[in-house]
C-alpha cells in the first residue's frame, strides 16, 4: 500500500534540522519563480560544437570545453568571443529576474545556482560600475590615475569590508556558512547592487540617483543577509556598518591622487 506523503518517514538528518535552509518547494516564491534562469542549461540532444566540430551532448563540449549551442554558428562564435553577447544576455536576464522580486529571486539564485555563474554575474556588474565611473573625476583629473584609483577603490573598500564581515558574522551568527556559500551570496547581492551604486558616480545626476536608490539598496542588503545568516537585519547592519567604515578607510588610499591634485 502506498504511503501518503504526510505519513512518510522523515529522514534522520531532516528531523534534527538542516544547518541552513534547504531548497524551496515548488511555487514557494509565487509567480516570479524562475528556476530555469538559475540552473545550467544542459543540451538534451546531441549538438555540433561550434569551436571544434565535435558532436556531443551536455552543457560543455567534452573535447574543447566550449559551451554547447551557445552561439549557433562559427560566425556567431567569433562575435561571442569578442563581444560577449551571450554573457551579456544571460546577465540581463538574471538581473531582470532579480529586479522583479529582489529578495525571493536572490535566495532562489543562491539555492539553485552555481558559484561560477554568480561570479560571472558579478563580473559584468563590475564592468558596468567602471563604465559609469569613466567620466568621473572622483579619483583625479588624470585619466590613467583615475582608472587605477577607480580599480583600487572597490578592491580595497569592498575587499576589506566583506572580509571583516565574514569573519565577524561566522563567530556570532546562528547559521554557520562556508566561504564558498559566502562568496556565492556576495557575488549575487553585489552583482545586483553594483549597477545602481555605479550610477551614483555619474556627473550631474549621481547625487539625485543616490538619494532615490540608497535606501532601497540597503534595505535589500539588510534583508538578504539576515536570511543568509539566520539572524535579524539589525544584527547584520550592526556588524556591516563598522566593517564598511573600516573598508572606507582602506579605500581612501585610492582617493590620495585626487587629494594631492594629480
């Protein structure tokens, strides 16, 4: 006789509770749920690799490692290599998915996605950040000095901030996270918040955009990190604020050329 789902035996590890929340049940996040956006799209049928010509199935070619079916033709392969059209399209799709439902889709992306995909998502957001930073003179009048300062600032500021934040929260949070989990979640959250924060650097309109977007950005960060650590947003904010101050102090090194008039 079949066992009804509600009478099924609970596995031992589930009875004692997982170390952190497991995957969401179907439809847990309502109509905005987009599981396919976060899961790798493996080829269900054999395809010819555009790079080496091997007929293979799977997400990547087993001979050369090229993404199967990513370009569709050798001509598009060359365009993809130089212009990253596919990567930009995937980034836009994922960004729009998160934008429609920021908290639930960030959690869905973390639960179902991979660290490599989160890192690529963050990579393109960082590129957008530098694109918006290009006309700014925040890091000095000299374009070369400004470019170097603009590259050093996020590395020193955010690197210091989140290194301290991870170590601190690992000591006090109820949910103990691995460095891999932390980096994946960090790439998703910063990948989503970097584009609006990059707009703060656009001359003439940056100040207005900062006033409009700064509160939603920090509310989003507080809520997502509260879920990640299994604690309150007050605790997360209470730790993140001093870590951010330390990061800003480290990042101020990148502002020295502007202060010295270079």
